[in-house]
C-alpha cells in the first residue's frame, strides 16, 4: 500500500504554500482549527487568521465581507456545520452575489466514525451542489487536494471543498498530476464497466478494479473530483465504450454524484447503472472501517455491483 495521508492534512499544507505566494489569502475558522488543519496557516501567518468561535453564520458572513475588500477567504469548519448551520449565509451572502469565498468542510462522510450520525456529513455534497453559482470539489487523495487548493485560489467565485478526516492512500503522482476544476481523470483504462468515483472511494475503486481484473473483468476508473460542474464528456466517452457504470461516493446518493451522473447519462448515453453510497438513511456511531462495510461502500461491495450489471 502507498503512502497514507488524510486530505485535511494535505489541505493544511496547501494553505501554507498558497499563503506564502499570495498575501490576499486569509483563513477563518469556527473553533475547529486543530481538526480542520487550518491551525497550520494560523501558526505560519497569524496576522491573516481569524477564529470567530462557535458561530458558523458569522464565519461565512465575515468571509463574505473580507472577499469584498479583495481578500481570498478560506472559511473552515466541519462539513455538517457548513452545509447545515451556515446554509442560509452560504446561499444568500456568498453564492447569490457570487463572492470569492472558499468554504472548506472537514470530516465529511461516515468515516468520521464514532462521532456518530449528528457529525457525519453525508448530505453536504448534495446540499452544496443544489446552490446556484457554487463549485463543489471532493478530492480523492492528498496530491489532488493540494492541487485543488491552488485551483481554488485562482478561481474567482464561491467554492465548496470537502476534507476527509482519515488517512487515505496517495493515488496520484505529485510531479505529473494536473488538476482542473470541472475536469475528471481517467485513472485506469478498461472495457467492461466504468467505475465513477469521488473522494475517498477512489481508492476503493482501484481495489475493486484489481479484484475484478483477477476474474477477467476490465474496469475503467474515472475520478470525479469536481462534483459540480460535472465533466459529462469524460463520463459519456467512457460509458459509450463500456456500456455499464457504477457510481461511487461516501454520502447520500440522492442529490450527490450518483444523481448527477444518472441525469447526465440519461441525456447523453443511457446505460445500466448501479450505485455505491448511502441510501435514505443517516449514519451511526462506530469504527470507520465497520461503517464502510455496514453501508456497503467497500471494494467487495463494488465487485458485487459490477457482477450484478454483467
């Protein structure tokens, strides 16, 4: 297994690197800096860091105000608080006027584990995707997160990015990988089925493809780090070749990547599809690995879905 790095750790490192290059970057947090890893920016550039306390509405509105002075604010908190408690401020104060605010939601998905259902943001990608003007990112590994943060700085407009709590394998090569908002990536070519994955399920897709290959089934892997705007072209091209697709996400399928891909393919290339993700249910407290098994988001579950399509 390759190097294991949590995407929130990569986020913290990328903030420091970008902050050194661009003095307009400021970082705000809602009393969770050690968890979101924005604390690293605080230690490096304390004069450009603001902790608003446990007040997520203030976090977003303050970031909105700073953006109107020419700053590039990164507003950090847990994903469940960003998508839930601060939804109104994100919608009306940031997205509606299309301000240059970057909203960073850490601890997304059920892998938060023993924090339980109240803190497991399984609907954040769906909620943020429903907001007009909002770009929604969910990088799959540390390399992609670092590249995504740089792209967020360069992009003029509101962006939501999900950060993962637990370490995940590094899939991409730091020297060669190129990230572009709105573009997917072919991680592995194949001809029998397309695995369309986002976030930490990218590694699950790779493991599932390895298992399938041993059984003579060739899976193409498409990594979708940008949930919105969705790269319809790369998905359609792959599915036209394979004729089948499995969409994989650590979150609610309805309104998330699964829904977005299904809507796109219904117009461009209708094919048999299956989905890995959360059905109409909340998470629960437990070990992260056990929860992934319980909600059928493992490589083995993906293999079963593929065989069901075949």
